C-alpha cells in the first residue's frame, strides 16, 4: 500500500484544529488542521467505525483521538467519503497501526484509491483567494490501498454501522458518499455541503459557520453537486457533520440548506473557472 507519491504535510490550520467534539453520544468528530474525521460508536466499546483519514502526516493525532475514545480497540472498518488528499492523507499510516481492516468506498471512487487515476488538478483560477491559489500545492497523485479497499454494499447499508445508510452525492468527486442515520437524522455530508467557506482563507482559519456548497477549486461537476445538495436537504437532517467546519443542527441547518439551494447559482458555483466554463467551450 502507498500514500500518494506527492504526499506531504500542508501548512494550513484553523482555530478548531486538534479539537475532539461529540455530536451525538456515539458520534464524535475530530478536526485535523482544517478537515474533520468522524468516529462512530459508543466510547470505550469495540466495533467502532472511522469515517475519513485526515490530512497527510496526521496519523499520530488521529490515533491519539481514537485512543482517547476507544482505548486500544481498533476500528471494525474505515469508510472513505471520497479520495481527496485531505480525507485520505493519513490512511496508510493508520492501517499500518491497526492492521489491514477493511476500507469501504463507492466503486466510482476506486480508481483514485488504487493508484489508477488522479483527480483533475485543482482549478487555481477560480475566485476564492489564497486557499484556491495554494491548492496547486495539494498532493493529487492517487493513493493505493487496493489490498484493503472494498465497495460499499449496493443495498445502501454501511458495514459495521447498523441503522446507517450511505447516499451517493457526486459532483465534488464522482463517487462521493454521505452517511445518514434515520433514527436521529444524523447526517455526515462529506464535502457535498460544508459549514465553512473553504475558499476564504480568513473564514477557513476562524471557521466562521455558514452552510456552503462544496470547496470550489476541487469540484468538477456543478450540476451533479446541486442535485446532491437537494438530496441531502430532502433528508431534513437534525444535525450535520461536514468534511470541513463545525457541526450544525436544527433550524439553522435546515434554513442554511434551503438558502444554499435558493442561491445556488450566485453563492456556490464560481463565476468562472476551468470546471464551470467547460460547457461553453
Ligand atoms: Zn474533497
Ligand atoms: Zn475536503
């Protein structure tokens, strides 16, 4: 197995970096620099599940957070919402520690997780300030975890997580998935909807809370991205943990999702850029 050949530590952080917070009694999220990893399962119990694997070089911090919740119990599985570097950055190191536990992702994401295909280079021309500009530094060579990678079950169930289902939310990447638990309407939205303006350096640093569309410089299909937000809004989530930003709940969340959809063209989609201009060429 290998991490991507251009994997390296990215000097980027936020005021919430290093925080481990509870969203439910059995759902926790840890902010690693700017990205969230989610732990699902009651504390101190075996059989928990990790969602996503953080930034490059952060395996130690994720392991410490896991240990504080579950002691030496390794997870039963890892679910990857998608294969962007900030969600898979430390997975190889984690698997070295935990042994080859199964890793699940959508089949459309497999080429990016088995070394076969790289995502398109981020669009540094998109408006969005310094984070879009430095996105050229992000690793984008694919990782290879073919030894442990398995497709999420076609019936929508999530291995190791009874009561949860996965939902295909393409647009940001072809095979991105969200996770939803009907019983208490808990949504893990990945980067389909995020609660911070990822392409504003200031807002990403202070983690100013607002419902936003996916990070602009890496989103390649804005039509699919809008349909995915519509799918998530229709779930009427009670709490949402997104790939970036603080968990949001209740009326603030639902109103934010509605406002995002109402203003999608002006708010979410960049005015110009490689991935939006393509249709006009
Ligand atoms: Zn992403
Ligand atoms: Zn992300």
